[in-house]
């Protein structure tokens, strides 16, 4: 049995999306008694529409009719076996019309690693020496800073005097968070799918993160897990390469499902979340990591408010990656070069309340091409009489 949800999490309300081969399109689904139920209807033809409801957890209650797609473990098994086979229902990323946004440099540890990438010009061979210099100057002094505070401004001025100022420190402790568009609408992959690395990258890693599901009015409706695949060499070489480093075929994984906010789970649970990461290589290499939301330097509500407001609207809502404190420095091959992915790595991101997101690393050019976009979704829903 494939358990993507721990037993104590089953009391929560989980929704998502699944591909239905029999209708050649996606379904909005809810988990009930360990089964996956298709609740797609004219009322909720898309997951983004469901999340616009004032109380989506109540809207998908047991009195909501649906079609059994199979047990959750069965659908997970078919999702992990062959996402491109299209023979059995499989999980998709639990978002459709929402824009995929991401926050960067929200943890002190990852912020220091971004500084190192920049100073090493994206060269992993130079990273260890650069890391020793940066840590000697910064130490743990940034961990207790409140981003945008007067104390943070004093630290900024001190670092400038030391010749250590960086664009990453600006967004890490300055008043403005880094918020960028991770990928186009509907480009994310889900549980069991391959995640892609651009073929030019030689230094990269996963980024385990909490992802918030936010509606068009800026209301947080739930949370899930995400892998904001990171190409350290490209971004470290130049911040102007952020688009190439972050947005490639299959470079964004979200899932397995959204846990809706209800009486069993809410924003304080997100603030207390403890993410675990496991990387298992075909070469026998294993790496474990951890990311604690308790150490985030900006509250999730602040990150949401810096994303949506009078300055920017999202009519269909958005998914918001909150950042990670995970930054691997363990050597995998050459001493001093730290960690980088190899093809075939299996990446598992887990949280006791949100489940497990599992993906296998491939080149973006080898992952299934993304062909089902907004136009295809609208055409499919119309043909099914759902619009």
C-alpha cells in the first residue's frame, strides 16, 4: 500500500485533481474514507472555483455527490508507475487556473547559501571557500532579525561597510520580499511525476516547501507541499537568469493534495510545520534534510499581502511557495563541491499533516512535454457539459 497521508491526517479535508482517462481530462477530487471521489460539477468545474467558496471544506462535505475513482493508494500507485501511460486515473498537481507564485530567501540559512552562490559565480568548486568566508562574517547573526526592521537596516549598513552586501540579503532582511512567478498556469506536475532539470545545469537541488492555496480575495484556503526545483549554478551566475533557473518543463512539483483549512487544520499549523526531505539516488547515495517553518523570517500572512493587494490581483487565485531553509552542503562527488542531483534521484518531501510528495529527477527535455493548457481545459470541460 502506498501511504501518502498519515493515519492521523485522515481526519482533515483533502482536495485535489486527478486525470481521468475515460473523459480525457482532469477531475476535481476529494478524499473520503481512503478513497478518491470525483466531485467535478457545473458548480465546481475547476479547483480554483472550489477555493473561491467561503468555506470549501463545508462545500465538499459528505452530502456532496461524486464518482469513485478508486482508493487513494491505488491512484497513487498508478501515478508513480507511469504518469504518461494514461491507462488509469492519476494524481495531478492540486491547482489549475491559479497562478504559481514563489517566495525566495525567506530563511536565514538559505539566504546565506544564495549569497554564496552569487559570490562563487555559480561555481560549486568555489563554494566551500566562499562559504567559510561568508559564515565567518555573518555567523548566526541573521537568524533573529525581523525582516524590514530597524535592526535589519543597521545590519545592512554594517555589511555594506564590510563589502559583503548582496541582492539576496536585500530581499532576505529588507522590507520587500522576493516574490516571483515560478511557472505558467497549469504547468506544475503532481505526485509520482518526473521533475525536470534544464540540461545546461551542473549544480542543482530540490527545495522542499509549504505551498499555500490562496483565493482571488487573498484568503488562504489551505496548504500543500511543493518542490521548487533550484538550479544553483544558473541563478548564482546572474539573477537575470532566474527565469531560466526556475521555469522549465516539469520544474515545479506540487502535491499530493491540498489540505483545506477547517476545524482540524489552519494557519497556525502551517507556522509550526516541520518538513522532511529524503533524496535516494540510483548510485546508493542518500541525503536527508529538514525545513522548519518556525524559522521563517516573514510570516505567511505578510508574504500573501506582498503578493496580492491593490498593487496586483489574481482573479483565479494563486499558489504560493513559502521558501525553504534547506540548502545542502554535503559533498556527493568531488570534495568541496557539495550536493547536486543525478538523474534518477527519488525526492520525497513529507509533512505529518500534509502527506508525502514523491518525484523522480530527469532532464526537462526527457520529461513528458506539457501539452494540456488552459485552452485544452476549457475545451474539455465544455465538451463534458461542465461549463
